C-alpha cells in the first residue's frame, strides 16, 4: 500500500502567536526579536507583512528597521510557543498516532491507516488546517505525499494556509525545477559545493551519478540523490516514542565580551554546571566534551575531547572544556561560548575503578548529587561556587533561566 505522509508547518509561528496575544499588531509588519541590550539583537521570526519589505530571519535589528521603517519588534515568549506547539500536536494526534515533531512549528503525520476514517490525505490535510485555524487562531500549510521529504517540500511550496499534494505522477514536473537548496538537508555549504559541479536544481541532483555525489559528499550525497528521486523510505516516529538523547549542551551570548582569564572561567563554570545538572537529572554521564567559541568578530571554532572515564560532574566538564579553550590562542574578546556533553550512557553502567583520578571523579559526581538536593529544597542560589561570586554581574545568573543561559542548539 502506498504511504500517505503529511507535513504540517504553522505559518510565521512565533509572530502569529504574538499577534494572538496582541490583536492590535494584526495587519502590521511584526518581528519577534531578541534583546539588543543582551546582544541577542536579531530577527527570530517575522510575519508576511514584514517579509514583503525584505525582512529575513537572522537580520540584525538595525537592518530590519532600515528595510521596513514601520516594523514593530516584540520580545519572544517561548512558554507561549511551547503551549501552542503542544496544542497543535494534539490536533494532529486526532488523526493518527504516528506524529513526529520537526521543531516547535512543524511535524510529520503518517495517515496511511486513517483513510478509512477520515478520507484521503488531501482531505485530512484540509480538515487539519481548518481545525488549527478555528481552534488555535493561527494558520498552517500542509504538504501531502508518499514520503517525508516530498511532504515537507509540499508544506513549503505554497503559503499561507494551503494544502499541496505531490504524487508519483506530478513530482518531477513540480519539484525538479526547484533549487537544490529547497531539498531537506541541503544547506548553504552543500549548495555551494553542488553549484561548482553545475548542480543547481533538484532535477539536476536527481540526474547526477550517485558515485559522483558519493565522492563529493560521502553517504550524505547518496542520501540526497535518493531524496531527489523520491526514494525516501524513512518512517514517521510513533507518538510517545522519543529518540534517545544523543547530547546535552548549553550556549550563551553574554552582554559583554569575555576576556581570557577569570571572565572565561566563570562563564564556562556556569555553563558546565547547567550541563552537568541536566545530565544528572536524566541519569546520564558523558564520555566526550565539546566546546564552541565565537569571537567578537564572529569567527568561531569548535573543539572536542574524549574523557578518560565517563562523568556527570561540573568540575570534570569544566577542566576538559577549559583545556580545549586553551588549546587555541584566545587572542580576541570572546562573544559567545557553548559546552556540550556527548557520547552519553546511563549512570548504572558505571564500572568501579581502582584508578585514583577516576575514583575522585566518581566522588565528585556523588558530591554534586548532594548539591542538587540542596538546590531543589532551598533554591539554586542557596549554594554556589566561590568563583561565581567574583563577578556581581554574573553571580545571580541561574543556568536554568532561559532568559540568561539558553538550552538551545550548539553554536553554529
């Protein structure tokens, strides 16, 4: 039986939710933006009115204002976005138990087994869009196809509030003329490389020899060739089945540039405490530590290190992270920092060790478990490291407060 896959993408999600809470913004150019004072001064999302002036996600605020003098900036409210994301997912789960999220505002649905109850894929898509519009007050575009990649292309093909169907009969005519960058996982670097070989469209990608793409991009080249030719067979994850956590990390941009030395150590310790606490919450330990550094001129680099033994304490994370930072000459002020714990395993799998360093690390894990208990009972600031108190501006930063240290993707 031919699969029926939907991809639902809520239009201008952040900006649409903000306009719900502030009806006076409707019909005006609006951008959800970071805090310029905290140097998060870029456009996070925009509505169609702002987009018509050329405002794009990632624009600095001064450029957005230059492009659209009438633009209204509003701060983000991630609690609202999480709420609406959950509500939209519940609507999707009314049609199938195979719903796989792809960010807060997108998800795939496998409705192959739902046709007898709700009709064709296109009919289900129309019903879903109508319910999102009526019950949530925002709009969504839905793509319908026989695989996940083409369904996502369908939701991007026509906006806002539209259903687009790609079948085995029409996908070549509709999709192959599109730029290769429209295909899932073709980013700017891949697009640039493909253009060197005169591969500019999805059709040209589909017609390229697999061996050439494999030599250029490795396994990713073969995957993209399969995507372009409609051969994606990846399943939609069933609701309730969460993929295993592969890494845990935090990154931040602080209000002032960090100077090598105490500033850097202090911020690294705050990040490492946050990552270590989240590891312990999930009963995990890491075997690899990764750091990302971005200078004030926006040049960035990443380094990683394999640990001697798995751990989940902030001191061990800090020592590894700081060592990685010192391997590269920090000859400029640092604007952003990130720490990530990788190669995770369950703490129950920890082996007893006779080595002194490993045993000390295990005792440190136990000590920080005790600190977690104190903080749960009396609050985060009831017990702190001495180094954090050396800077009044940073001593009250809570690593679990999303307004300060963001548990988001690693520096890119």
